[in-house]
């Protein structure tokens, strides 16, 4: 059984309704294998938490950047609340240790696990909101996410990886990166693409994805890391 008392201490909030906390960590797949529990999965809480998260972050950015246009604020918000950011925050809180998953889902890693963690993080926000209201949810979100804002802006994390890689490469080297399709495999319904990112004749990194665009974004992200950008 999960040590929810330890988790509550970690997030600085104690639930009055413990069932909400348990529900926030319950993936749909777990109930498929444990129907007798009569518990609800976390997707409704995730739906609610997503809306609360968007409002809280929007309110924060609106106040923090009074001179930035709507387009910039939208981009900053997207970077703060995307799957990678939320999964990273969930990982810091060790939410992975408390998830209720099916045996199959528990073996998933990488992107699939990131999505599960991000969804559970949003469900947790929804649970806090139902348990104690808007201000408690706002405090939780502020504690977990607001400190990322400076890095998002200074490192241009609000841009997609390809745009960021191109902009920095042009600024620092005067060169526009190019992408080369290296490999594609799998049936039509489950294609895998491998793309290499080049600066001039130098291959910087390779990326994979289910489309060429996704593979290019992955290659660009890995190239940024490789170049220390």
C-alpha cells in the first residue's frame, strides 16, 4: 500500500478526503484488473485539474509579465504545463512510487510513463481543488511549477525544439540546421522514423518518432543538449 502520509508531508498538504488522493493515482488500467474495488479512475479529476492548472498559470503569467503580448504568454503557459514539465514535477514528488497501474502499464517507460505521470499530476490538482478549494490548489501549483518560469523564458523553452535549435544555430554559427531522414520502419499504422540533425556537414544528433515531424523535433531536442544550448 502506498505511503500517502509520507506523500502528503512531501507536498505540504493533508487531505481531508483520502479517497480523492487515492483516486488521483488510480489509472484506468488498474481498475480493469481490480474491478471489485469499486474505485473510480483518475480521468475525471484530471479533466478538472487541467482546467484549474490553466487558470492558475494564466493568472500568474498575466501578472508577472504585464508588457508581454498574448501570444508570448500562451507560449510560456504551454511550456510550463506540457507533458514533459508536468511529468518532471511529478517525478520530483516521486509520484511514480504511488501509481496504481495494471501489470502491463507498470512496465511502460519513456514517453508512455511521462503521459501517465503528467495526467496523475493534473488529477492531483483536481483532488486538492475538490478537497480544499481554489487557493489550496493554487498554492500547490505555485510551489511545484512557478519556479520554472525564469528558465522557460531565458532558455526559450517556450519555443518548440526545432525553432529553438534553428534560432540559436543562426545566431551563434550563421548556419541553418538541416534534417535528413535516415530510416523508416514498421507497418503503416505504426511507422517509426529516424532523422539526423546536421549543422553544415556535421551530424549533431539523431531522433526518432512516429512521424517525420516528431522525429525532427526529437533530433532537434537532442542536438540542443549535445551542443549545450
